C-alpha cells in the first residue's frame, strides 16, 4: 500500500461502552499510522468491525455484516476486533475467509504491528493474547477528540463468571488501573473542556479489590484505593462538572459509595445496578453471589440518600429453569425498586459458559410472553416516575442536535435521562436549566429557562 496517499478507515462499533471506548482507542492509533476515518465502507482501505457477543443475535450480526461489506469492499482489508474476535480467534478466518485481521480485546495496542504485517504482504494477521497483567491502552488526552462527554476506563475484564456470561472469556481477568493515572486523565480531560466523564468497568465497585496488579506496578500498592475513595479523588481533584460511573455490581456495592456521592456535587445522581433476577433460586444458578434481600439492602441505601438518586437496572428473562413463580419474583422486585429505566434481555446461551449446558430451557414463546409482561410493567412504572418531572427544572448538559428535528438540542440530566429541548441560546458543552414541558416514553422534552 502506498503510504503517501491518505489511507481510509471505516470503523463500526457494537456492544457496550467499553467497545465504544476501545473504538476510540483504535481509531487514534490508526490515525497515527496515517488513516483517516470515513463513513463509507466502500471508500475504505481498512474496514474494522468492533464486535459484541454477549447475546447470540449480536454475534450472528457480525457474520452477516461481513457478507454485506465484502460485496461493497472489494480488495479492502476487513478486520474484526472486540469480543467476537477474542472468543472466536482463528475461527473468524474459517467462517469468513474475507477477514484478514483479527484483533483481540487486549491487543488494540498491537494494531501498528498487525497492520504493518498486512501491508508488507502477509495475507492474515491475528493477535488474541490475553494476560492477567495486560497493560491499559491509554489515550493521550491531547489527542482525543474532546467532546463534552468522555469515557475513562478504570477496570478491564471481569472475574465474576456469572454462569450465563461470556464477558470473562472475551475480556480476560479483572485488572484495575492505577488511581493516579485515572485522576491524571480526568484532570487533563477537564482542562480540555470535557464536562462529564463516565468511569467504566464491568464491575466498577470491585475497583482496587481484585487482580489489581499489573506487572509494571506490582510493588506499589498505594496506587489503588477502594472504589469509593477513587470517586472521592476524581471528584475533588479533576475539576470536572459531572462524574458518572457504570456498571455497579450488587455484591460489591457498598454504602460508602452513596456517602461519597453525598459529599460531592459533581458526582451525579445515577446508579446502574443490574439485578438480573428477583428469585434467589435463579440468582444462585446464575452465580451472582447475592440474594434478593442483599439486593434490596443496596437499593435501600440508595433510596435513603439525601440526594435523589436515579436507579436503572438489567433483568434476564427465561434463564434455564425459570418457572412462572421465579419470573413473578422478578416482576415483584422490579415493582418494588421502581427503576427509572430498565434493560430487559431474553436469555441467550453462550459458548464456554456453564449455563449453556443447563438442560431445563425455557421455550422462546414463554420468554417472549414474560418479556412483554416485564416491559409493560416497566412502561407503567416509568411513566409514573417520569411524571414527577413535569414542570420541574432539570440541569442538562448540551451534547448536540436532537436526531428527530435539526432544531432541537439534546443532552442528559445528571440522572442520565435524555432531554430534548428547543434550541436557540444554548450551545454544545453548556450546562443549562430546562423546564420539562412534555413527557415521552424514554425521554423528557422542555424549554430553556
Ligand atoms: N457487567 C455488567 C453487565 C455486562 S453484560 C453486570 O454484571 O451487570 C450487560 C447485560 O447483558 C447484563 O447485565 C445481562 O443482563 C445481559 N446478559 C449478559 N449475558 C447474557 C446472556 N447470555 N443472555 C442474555 N442476557 C445477557
Ligand atoms: Fe458478565 Fe457477571 Fe461479569 Fe457482568 S459481572 S460482565 S454479567 S460475568
Ligand atoms: Fe458485548 Fe463485549 Fe461489551 S460481549 S457487552 S462488547 S464486553
């Protein structure tokens, strides 16, 4: 490939925020190699798909997408990164002979070598090594496209091995990034105009507790704190206006997290705390390590807070062996918590996971029926929860134009609700007060005051 012409990168991202953030890292590394991003796969020299395999549907989509792109892409290099790349490795080449590059979740930093191999004539390049000591790929803040909201990785990987979940296999062992490096990144982002950061990890609450060492920092234990202390440091030292974090894990969620939020106005009122099920029997089979009672204890710390903290969650419907009674307990739990938002997923058996071998499967028709019942319950709860915002003034960070009408602006509240409002005086990056005039199913609508 001629290195003097501007090479083009087309990058598509599925899955969770870790993947979104990994795509950001990959595109920065590739820009350093002379790649420019394009939104047209047909015009790209390198097509990269950053993939998810948390449910079967997400995984299947990868192969159909490769099929589409292959037709448009001709001789371009097609690469797969992310969770499917990690878990499937060489099998990606077998299933899709057009793929020439496979990049595992800890190999983003290896992109320069891998691309060089392809450019020097190798037909295929792959790196899917996982290590419990893997370093964090860090983005130089001055090179980031400073939006108003940015992600900061605090932990990578997961050690929980919930019986249904593929993530521990695709992201490797849990590692915590040294606190000083997290705080430094937060400060640098704030000084570049970022208003809000999301601290990211599969289980942020176990920050600093397990697998905290990487080979480089082995001897320096003071580099890690508890999650609550990390929040305290980022809140007091960064200069950021808003700090959010996700995902919280019920077993490791402690009351001191709520106390720290109460001590800092820049720690936002939002906790995403997935329950997965309301039945102790199912929670045990899921190996979540907490009971319904434990979960409700965490919810009560949050609800007793002096701050009005919004709670969102996840449930899995139709885990193997889930009876009508188990499911009714999930419904009851959701009704008791009254989530401000809920992600409901039909159980999907995943390779490598213990639950995939559990026999007592729930038929798709029952899953669909239970899914609809939980969705309906949540719709009612949410419209009741949202109705308290009518007429209220909420603080919104302006993030851009609303997709629906070019005239409206959009952003999030501190409690992570989407708010669209009539544009005009506000600009992207402003934090504005919006009076809510209208409630929609998953968003609020209002006017600037
Ligand atoms: N680490 C986070 C979430 C990771 S995956 C946590 O533990 O909460 C995001 C969500 O996908 C999970 O919360 C779960 O609800 C869902 N999920 C994971 N594996 C699944 C599977 N095999 N089938 C259906 N949903 C699944
Ligand atoms: Fe998956 Fe459980 Fe880890 Fe979440 S905590 S990523 S559900 S194994
Ligand atoms: Fe999907 Fe991997 Fe995230 S499986 S949800 S992209 S960690």
